[in-house]
């Protein structure tokens, strides 16, 4: 075989532990709390079939063609109208259609990150973002969170310290709604504070918000973008969680200079997002199917989340240091184990017991944080949730017993 001289970027790429784990969870009988997948039982198959027929019959000449790199205009109009109905304004020319949010993360890295550039983000944060930014050599500065999201005091001191060393962060990356992995929301007050810090130090904020519409409890909090009066927010949205990930469809709203560079970067990546899927999605928006699906998803995930929390409360051993978040929406909760437990070390036992989760350390830029696990409630059935939590509880009990032995 030829000797292959990989690029510096290729050499930075690592296998993600999540993907490796997901392979293990395909073992028959394993209950997976691992992925961030919608429940396929509620995918609106008939509506998608009808819209795809319509896309071909009514707009086939466009649907089977390339679309503009900025995105199919019919879809952009529908997205703009949808955002308006959600109380979030964006004109079609303020957005670019992307092949889902993961592509947006890659394009943003392409246009903003040089090797060694400081990037600020929450601690923990979405593993796919770490992967995308790491490929471009980002220097991660992870900021502590609490139950109200990223800590503004810590954010400001990290920014101030970098700025004082002449290393202004390229941007602040936040997942303000039902954060992945913690399930936590950034409060309104803190959204204002994050914007004030961004304004003081003249920073860009990247707001990644795939779960926002999946709120099943409490009040909707305005997006950071909608609170911004200075044009310093890039917002990433996707149909993956609110409709279906199979479409690979999303959009980015951003200041004009950012959009222009993203369009140029996208040309080199894939020329354009699928026109067929874009037109299909535009019909689905127009006929109200996306909003209907959001309502159906919210009702189902509210039940599933409640089932998971009830099962954890009932079956988990009552030990110090064991706790979990109570999300008001989205797809995950974040379970904290006692300090002496390590969810990576526990995973092979978990697989043997027939249950899977994502290990906490995946979500830390520096690989720290061993005693947490991310649990997904949207994909498994309610019966599986209860059985999976029973298995997890057995796993934790075993560790409690061996921890007690070690201490004793
Ligand atoms: C915070 C966050 N951003 C981006 C993505 C990528 O989503 P997609 O590429 O399917 O739109 C995910 C998926 O889990 C996510 O949780």
C-alpha cells in the first residue's frame, strides 16, 4: 500500500467514543440511553410521503436540480415564517440552509478557527462540537456551568484573562436550551449577561439550539439571537431533533459577513444542500406538519422524561453523590455518580447488563469528568426506560458495594 502522508488536520482527528460505543449497543437486547435520536415511532411517514410526491409533481424541475448555495428560496421563506410564529424573527436573506447543524459547526470552524485560536465553550459541551473544532486546532477554554447554565462570572474572567494576554477568543459557543449533555437551560438573566460580556469584549456568540422547541415544561426563554441588538450572534438550527435527522437539514442565521464566508466555505464542501429535501421540508413547513410534529414530540418526550425520572427515583440506590438533572425539555438528563465511580470503567459491565449510556468524559475538551453519564429518554420505549434504569441501578449498586469494600 502507498505511504499516506496525512494532513495535520487528519492527524488531529480522533475516533469518537460515542460512535464506538454505539456499535457495542447494537448487541441484541441492549437498551440504549446512548444516542440523541428522536423516536422513530412518531416520524410522520405519510406526511413525508405526500410531500415528496408534491415536491416532484409541483416543483420537480427545482427539486431535482442544484439549489443556490445559500439555500432553496422556497424553504428559506418557510423557515422565516416558522421563526416568526415562534416569536423569533429572521428574514430569508439573513440565513443559509445547511446540511444540518454538524455541517454548520464544520463550516464555522473553517471560516473562524486557525490552529491555536482560543474558543470558549461550556463545560461539559456537545461531543460533535469538540470534534469539529478540534480538527481545526481550536484551543478550548471550557467554562463551568451550574443548574442555570454557564457561569457569567467565570465566563468574564476567562475572557478577560485571554484578552489581557492578547489572545481574544474567536467566539463563545453556547447551547442555551436543554444543553447537550446536561439538559440545563441558560436563564434569561444569564443570556443578557453573556451578551453584555460579548459586547464589552467585542466577541461573537455561536448559539447552537437544536432542542429549543422541545420544551415540555416551564416558560419559553427568548433565544440569545433574539435578545442581541448588535449583530453578534450566529444561530444554528436543525430539523434533526424536532422533525427527523434523516433529512440532514438545518439553517444558520448570522451577520452578513459571516454568512458570506459560510456560503463560500460551503461551496467547497458540498456546493449546496439537497434541493429535493429542501423543497420537501418547505411543503412540510407550509402545511403545518413540522409544528404538529413538535407538539407530538413534546407530549411524548414529557412522558418519557417523567418515566425516566420516576424510575431513577425508585430504583437507584440511595447513596451520597448520586444525582441527576430534571430537564424541562429536550432529550437528555445528566446523571452524576459518586466521585469514586468512573462511567468509562463501568461501561463494559453496563453492556454486559444490557444497558448503554454515553460516558461523561466524552463531553469534556480535556477528557476530564469521569463520574457522569448522559442518558437519553427520547429513543427507548417507556418499558425499555424502566428496564434500562433497573439495569443501570444494578450497575451502580455493584459499584457501591465494591466502593464500600475498598473504603472498608
Ligand atoms: C448541540 C448539538 N449541536 C449539533 C448537533 C448536530 O445535529 P445535526 O447535524 O443532526 O443537525 C447535535 C446533535 O446531537 C447537538 O446536540
